[in-house]
């Protein structure tokens, strides 16, 4: 009871007013990363379709679809997506000092993991 009121006041005055702007700022790189994932997926699917339309080779189609399924684990192809999210590093540094947010790398890593799961 003695901690609740000061904690509530602290959150209301020093954290809550900034939450919307913080979320908006963080969503820029996250959204950009997921947009890049979508573009990569679209590009890969279009290449598979074009290849199949040219060859009508079912075996090759199956191989390409298997490769597509492994796309989230292809670090070379996923790198541009990850780079978009790396901008969080800069944004989170400011939050780290203002709000004592540690484990910045964990936030970035989890975002990249979610990007892999979306594929």
C-alpha cells in the first residue's frame, strides 16, 4: 500500500505520457523489417512461379518450394530484413538511459525471430 501510490504517480507522470511516442518510434524499424520480409517472400514466390511457368518441371517446383520453406533460415537472404530492425539499437539506447531498459539485444533478437516465424 505504501509503494502503490508513489509507483502509480511515477508511472502516470514519467512513463505514461511517453508511451505512445515511444511505441510509434519503435514501430518504424519493426514495420520496415516486416515489410522487407514480405517483399522478400513475394519476390521468391514470383521467381518460383516464373520458373515453373517456363519449365513445368514438378520436381524443380518441389525443390523450390522446399527452399522457400527454409527461407527464414537463409541468413544471406534475410540479412536485409534484419538490417531494417537493427535501427532499433539506436532508438533503444535512448530508452535505456531514460527508462532503465536493459537487454536491448534481446528486443532486437526477438523481433528478428518473429520475422522468421512470419515467413
